């Protein structure tokens, strides 16, 4: 692709940059070992993500819930999951710490090297539905060096609403067509395309675990497809 006009790359985070599922499962297993809880942690993580995060945003769009940060959505679902799985006896501090596992997610193995290479040619920014404090803490914990932390929180919308992508380009000081959205999720990229951004597809086949299914089919409507961030850097010439 011709990248001569691209000035910034914005990145989806959950699933694209970090292994949310593996990270939550590992912390859940540690908590279970410490407290003696017998829990199917992969199922727990999937429910927390799919109903608490994705489902929560849909309820906000429908008007069933008021606008709230992702931390608050996660906590609403966590309270329900703790009850459903018979997890009792946690203090408020312990519950809050576990809720903030989403601040401590681990990046995929190619991410740090890939971002370092990409930073030599472009401004790099997160563009996630995660709230600002979550994304800031996650980056610090994981050693991810963004040039700018951007969140859907700044626009008062959630991806894939066009306002999120347009606000990111404006905040970074670029036209929308000068920004390349990087994501492992086609719906996110379609939202970015609709807002005028260019797109890079980097699928993560292990996002949903060994038995999970990921749409890996090539799609020529995206400006570039890459196997990981190192491959993306090579394809963008840095």
C-alpha cells in the first residue's frame, strides 16, 4: 500500500494488542488457588468479556444503561459472575483488584518489537473502548510505549460508532484518511472505514483460546493485512 500520506496508526487493544482471555484466565487461576475456588476460568473470562463488555455496550446503545466507563461495565458483570460461580468471602479491595485485571493484560509476543519498529515511521496511539485510566495503566504495566493514549471515552461513544474514529483523527491532528486503524476485528475496521480511516487487519487466531474460532478470511477491502505487528511494520516499510 502507499503509505506516503499515513501519519498515524491507531490500535484496537483488547485482542489486537493484548491477550485479554489468557490474562484473565491466569489471574483467575491464581485467585482460585489462593482462595480455594473451583471455577471454570476460561468460561468465566468468556462470559465477562462477551456479556459484560460487549453486551454492556449494546445495552448502553439501546438506552437500557446510562453511559459508563468500561471499568464500571466490568464491575457490574463481575458482581453477577461472582454470585453465579459461588465465589464468596472476597473483600471489597480484593474484588476491586480482580476487576482491574483488565488493567494488567499481557501483550502478544510480537507487540513490543512491532510497535518499536512502527514508531520509527508513524505516530502510534491506542484507540480502544477501554477507559483512559484502564489503557494508561495497561500500557505502563505491559511496557507499551504509545505516543498518545486515546479512548472512546473521549468522544462519549463506543466503537464502532463513527464519532470515535473521527475524534481520534482530530485529536491527533490528521485527516481521517491519514490515519490507519489496526485491529484484529473486522467490525472495528468496517467502522473505521465508514468514518474515513484506512485499515490494517491483523488477525489473532488465539484470541478466544485453543477451541475458539476467529474469522481469518482475507478481505481485500482493507488496505493491508498482516500476520502480526512485525509483519505489519515490514509491509509499511519500517
